[in-house]
C-alpha cells in the first residue's frame, strides 16, 4: 500500500483560532479534540506560519474535507485539503467560507464522479491565488498542471525540491503558498491534538 496523507491549510488564521475550530468541529461530530503533549502520526499537528496554519491529520482520521469545510465556515476564511492518495497523486480541494470552490488533481482521471465520468479536477490558479495573501498566480500556476510522462523528472519551478511525478511535490506547493511541511518528518510538529469523530458534519 502506498502513502495516504491529508493536511488542511487554513489561510490567514492563528493556531489558537484553528484549535478552537477543531474542538468545535469534534464536538459537533460526537468526537473529541483536545490538546496533548503526545506527538506522532496518531495525533493531529497544528503549525502556525505567517500565511496561516497547517493541520496535519492523523492517519486514522478520514474526514479531512469535512473538517476543512467546517473550519472554513466557522472561521470565515479559505481552507484547502491537500491529500496524497496511495502514493500515486496529490490533490487539493478549496473551500471559501464553507463553500466548495474547486478541486485539483495531478492525475485528473484517477477518480470517477457519481455519474461514472471523470471528476472535475482542473483547478483554478486565479481563484486560488485570490484567496492567498501575497501569492501571485505565477507562483502557483505551474503546480496546477496534470502530470504527463513527458514531464517526469522535471520541476514545476527551479527552486523546487521534488519533481513532477513525485507526490512529495505537494510540499513544494505548500512552501509556495506560505506554509511548510513540519521539520520533524512525521507531520506532527507545532501544537498536537488528539482528534476523533463519530460522524461527518456535512451530509452532502
């Protein structure tokens, strides 16, 4: 089995605000979100940067889109769920004040929608940049291109660490939007939370 990973980028908010939001989300979903001194893949980590907060979801938590949408609505901001699926691709979903705006995937035809056709995953660099303080379209638009065999081994931008075709390219994308992958290597840096839920908040 390949790598599965979910992180939530909360734009222009503090760790304190995000922590309160996580606790409210868990409470409404019949779960628990509490601060803990424990670290590691079984805990959520919330790391604050000047551009916002990166929440790394524990491996046992499978409702990152639901939580990101709730945080977007509750905090009145933009959020992104950035996901790695089975080590094959990375993708994101953009929410604005609780409303899903668009999604992007490096392999657009990987999943099907409810009608059996390809899910719309083309992204929108202009709309995304408009939600990100001090991030021009030109700094992110090259990430929002489907991977092709012809591009394997190349880099979206010269300063990137990872190449097209490598799912860890999402960390270069994080840096481009003013966030970063936590330095401890397992994604649980910053403030740690024990996070569990019994149900989703949104029914759609």
